[in-house]
């Protein structure tokens, strides 16, 4: 989970979601109370699960090792995962703009 969280794409997407959530909570007090209650519930479940993980530690370590290798391979095949959302959007806009310019040039010719 820690390695997945380190991926630039996921990390920047989480930052964007967090900023949107904070803005929404600030703008809408009723939604803030609902969100706060939901977050506390999730935190409680997470803490309860964390305590049960200790009994499964050897199995968790093995799964973690396999997951880590899989993430490494995925990162090699999808370098997009190493880029933040802003850069992906910028690169996409640039690519679309260049393609549109090529089409315009072809049509005008």
C-alpha cells in the first residue's frame, strides 16, 4: 500500500481529491458533518483491521513482497504511473493541440 501511495499519479490524484473535499467541507457545513462522521467510521475500521494484521504478519509479508515485484513491473510497463496528474493533463493537451494543428494544415493544403 505504501508503494502504491508513492506513485506520482496516485499521489497527485489523492492530493486533488483531498483539496476538493476540503473545499466542499468548507463551503457546505452539512456535508462537512456527514463527511467527518464517515471519515471517523473508516478510521475506526482501519484501526480494528490493523490490530488483526499482526496475527497474519508472515502471510502479509509474503503478499507484500509479491505485490512489490508486481508494482515494479507495472511501473516499467506504464511509466505514466510515475507522472503527476498535472503533467499527464499537460502532455495530453499538448498532444491533442499538435494533432489538431496537423489536421488543420492537411485540410488547408
